[in-house]
DNA sequence: CGGCATCCATTTTGATACTG
DNA sequence: CAGTATCAAAATGGATGCCG
C-alpha cells in the first residue's frame, strides 16, 4: 500500500485532517455517535459512499484508533463498529463545526435529494447534555422528525442517542419537522417559539417533557457561538517588506 | 461549471463539510486566522497545494462567504484575502478539532519533511484568549519556536496573532521548540514544567511575562477536552429486527 | 444475505509551465 | 504578484463478483 497522503505540517489541525480530513470520514464518526453500527447500517446511512470506500475508511479509522471492530455474540454473529475513547472525543470536537454548518447553511428547507435522520441533529446536542439540573432523573424520549424516529435516553446525569427501534417504553414523544429542528439548532428560532407555534408537539409525561425542553434550551444557549465584534486591527502585516 | 459535489444530507455537519470538507480548505482558514494574507503568502505557507487549486479554493470560500478579497491601497497595490465574520466563526469552530489532533497525533517530534510555523499553534489559543484577568492590559509578545517567529498582541481584553515582521517594540520574547509547544498544547506537559525544565525560556518585562503564562495556562486547562468514562450502555441497537 | 474485494469511468489533486 | 493552462497521478463512485 502506497503511503497515505499527508499535509506534512507539524500542526494540530493538519494532523487531525491527515486522520479525518478525507471524504466521508467525519460522517462515519457521526454515525457511530448514536451507538455501534454494522457495516450495512453505515452503508445505508451514507448514501453514495460506495462499499469499497467504506471498507477502506473503516480500516483507516481502526488503524488510527478512532473506532474498533467488534464481533457480536453467537446468536446473531455480526461485525459491529464502535467508537473508542479517542473517537468519542473526536465526535465531540466536531460539534462546533456541525453547529457552524447548522447556523449558516441550513436555512433553506430540506431539498428533495437530501436524506435526513433525526439522530444526526440530536447527536450533537446529546453528548454534552449532562443533566446537571436533575442529576438523578431517568427519562426516555422518542423524536419523530419528518419520517425519521430516534430516541434520547437520559440516565445517570448523561444523555445518549439511540438509533434503531426499541421495545422499552418512552416517557414522552415529540413531533416536529426537519426545517424546525434545523432552525432551532441553528439558532434562528427558540424551542419555546417553535412550541407555541405548533411546529414542535409533545405528548406524554408533562413533567419530563418540561424537563427536556429546559435542558435543550439551556444547552443550545451555551452552544450558540455567535460572532463578536473583535477584529484584527492590523490590516495587512508586511510579511516581507520590499527590501530587495 | 458542473455542480459541486455534495453529501446531499440535511445535517449541520454534512453541510459544513460540503463547504469546508475538501482538501486544503480548513488550512486556508487557519492561515487567515493570523490576519489577512496575499495569494503568494498562502501558496508559500501551504506547501504542495498547487497554485491552480489554491485559486479554486479561494474562489469557493469567497462564494460561500467565508473570506473576502480586498485590494490594498495604491502605494502597494496587492490583493489580500481576509476572513469574514462567518470565516472567523469557522476558525473558532475548528479549534477543538485542532486540539484533538494536538492531543493524539503530535507526540512524535517533528519529522524532517514537516513544515512548521509558530502561528499555527498560537492561533488556536489566541482567539479565545479574552484577558478577563486584566481587562485593561496591553502587551506584545514575540515567540521564537524552532526557526519560526510570530507575535501575540493583547489589547482591549482580546488577543491577536500577527504573522510577519513588525517594527513595534515587544514587551517580552519567548524561546522554545516545536516539540515542547506541541506537548504543552496537547496537554502532555504544563507550561510551568516546561519552563522549569528550561524548554521554554522568556526574557523581558517579568510582570507581563508572568501575566502571559498565567493566561495561557488557564486557557489550556479549559480546552483540555479529555474523555470521561461515559459509555453507551446499549451494545447494539437492533436496527431492524430479523422479521422477514 | 452481510461483508467485503476487484475493476473501471469520473473527478480531484499535484506539479510545472506560462501570462498579464 | 496573482493567477490560468496543461497534463499525469491519485481518489472517488458504481457495478459486480465472491465467499461464508
């Protein structure tokens, strides 16, 4: 195998991009943020990747220590991929980038060609949702967004997104649509406004519902990341004065 | 022009990567974080990019509103590129990714092929260095790392990295090497330890020097981003129960 | 089937040369 | 200095084949 292409720069960002800068790589990490996935799950979620490239990416990520292959137990012997600690750190590091994208490039409603999964949006919120307000609380929520369903589980002061179907009962169910979710996460509207406008609807345990909305609200505020007015005061540094 | 390649996913991260996911793009943004640059500055800093690709990238970034072309004043008529507000937000959003890379992929010392610039490291710290401890203080520092020199200016409670050479006097000068800088920013050692070990040396105004080290120290602590023990409790969600 | 490897048509990228 | 033109090499995507 010919040597992997590198930027050959001694820089944290360049080294990070040497590892996860190629096409599809960060999206594979995003997929695994909602729990371990099988090869075919990944291939289905990442429409257009081409199976051979997926295999290559997964191999690279395993070699870098971002994810791990695991064989499932005998009843259903399958391969599953899951993030390592380094991989989960990477997922968290990608959150500001995702928020930046949500803030500036999701104002157009979803187009016909675009695929969509509710967990893509939830996953960036969930990881940092430490339920400091009610540490002991356990709750499970189901989100219906467009035609996609996903689940948020809060327990032990921590939140997880779970993809797929589950048998455990939920405490509350939320209904919304992709444009609304994008607007809320992108900071173009608030949960409260979307709720009163009927663009988000909730049913189930009212107390746990209120708790969730509060939690999401405060999290979104802390992730807003809007730009301040600070500018460079030095227009163009003379990088090499014309002294030839 | 044939349409740009897109992931076609309605997701913040995918949309962000549609804009800045291609090769070199984020590194161009990193370059502009230390102030406006000319075309040839970029080409020189990004060894290997090839001038035609650089021109394409710059055009794309301008079209997306990440940077802006500017013509300099008559004495020295040149083209300069500078980040817009959106571009500066992007630079800030890339910081966690850079820290992740620094933490996990810079433990090997700089290899012979790798280029290096001190501002690549400083720039990720500087933007979030709001000098809350001494709001009124103004200071200018010069960093000598390996063969690279860069400048940090603190004023109005905000820090800027300035590339290139400057005539204004400095308050203090720091000397170190790339391995030490990487270890400090990657969290593998502390500034204090590196200082006592003589791997960082400083001269100049002792008060302002102490102030800088304090500021860097507290900033690094808040950016550590180490992984906690929280795991997914649900091994593999049954994404589609075998009910065929 | 699920989990890849192989082959080939298209795109992207890298390196160099060239121009106003 | 600030790019454009050109061409070879590498990366990607699609389709298909193979094997337990």
